[in-house]
């Protein structure tokens, strides 16, 4: 059995991006740990969620513990950096923000957890953090360095499949806002995720979709109960969230060959 550590930037990233993989690994008897860099205190709270004077970051910590319980996560750790906010906002310059911290010092803190856990697998983000959020880019940098320091055998990058997003957008082109439709027609690639040819792993999480949805639902400060995605029927929710994508750097997947379907089968048994 393997120990798999997921390193995320903010509360709710774990549920949306890798929640199905976490639940599937836990179901299979692997030890699943979650490390979150920040408390996501610069997120925008949905109306009427926080009580008078309640701090968003504290609420999001509690939501993360609830989400972890739903997903079968055994250990949750927060590194406690300050949320840096979206790209090019004032939060990026905050001296205690995750974006401003030294990669080396943050990596040592994550590496200490990896060593303690004797982690077999670490999951971080792709080089632009999926969509360019500074904290997500920092997860990529810090995560890889921590994996190196701790000698973690397998370090994956969670991502989204850009080609699949383009295919879905093309299929629903009529429903897109005009600027997005024009970009699509002009062949401008969206900046989300990674191109399919660099993706090596495709994890089908349809068997644990209920728990992925339940984990998203407990992040109430960010995802309202009447949220468009939470309201989708199972088929539509599965189309949007039923597959999770990963890159194993250094692994070359010949485009004709299938994706690997599990993070603990990378040509070596754990
Ligand atoms: Zn995030």
C-alpha cells in the first residue's frame, strides 16, 4: 500500500481538482494525506455564510477538514501561508504571502511531512498552476523542490486536459460568450490546464463521483448550495468532473497509447 500526499494551494482545490483520485486511493486502502499551503482567506465568501466577525480563513480550514473526512483523507496539514490572491492583485506583494515566500524554505517544511510519512507519491500542480494563480504556480515550484529534498519517488502534476476543454467548448460554441467564441474560432488556445500530449495519467473517478460532489458541497463559503455545477444531474456532473488528469514529468506517452489510469501504477508497484 502506498502513502500519497496531495499538495494544494487553497481549501476547495483538493475537492475540485483531485477529490475523486483521493477517494479512490483511500477506498483501495492507500494512506492519503492533504497539505494545503494557505487558508484561502482572500477568496470571496458567498453571502450569508459567515457569522458576524467570523474570519473566512478559519471557516475554510473547517471546510477542508470536512472535505477531507468525506474523501477518506487521514491527515490534513496547513502550512499557514497567507493567500496571495489572483494574479496582479495587491495580495501578491504581501510579505507573508505564499507567492513571496522563499521556495526553499517552504519546500523544507513540506519535505519534513513527506519524510515523516515516507511518502511514495506526491501530487503538485503543472508549471502554470492550471490557470496562472500565483499560489498555484508556487505549489508547482515548492512541491517539486520538496519532492527532491525528501527523495519522494513519484511526483505528479495535477492538471486539466486543455484539448478536452476545447472540444467541449466547440461542441457548445453557441452557448459561449461572444469573446470566447471568437477566440475559439480564431484558434486561440485557452490557458487552462495542459495540452493532451503532455498528460500521462487519466483517472476515471466516476465510481466515487458522489463523494467528490459531497466534498465540493462542504466548501459552502465558496460553492453555494444552488451553484450551477452542484445542481447538475449525475451525467452532466460526471462529464465535467468525472475525470482527473495528471502529468508524470519525464514519462513519455506515445499518443497512440492509452493514458495510465492510476497514480500508484507508474511502471512500478508500491
Ligand atoms: Zn486555488
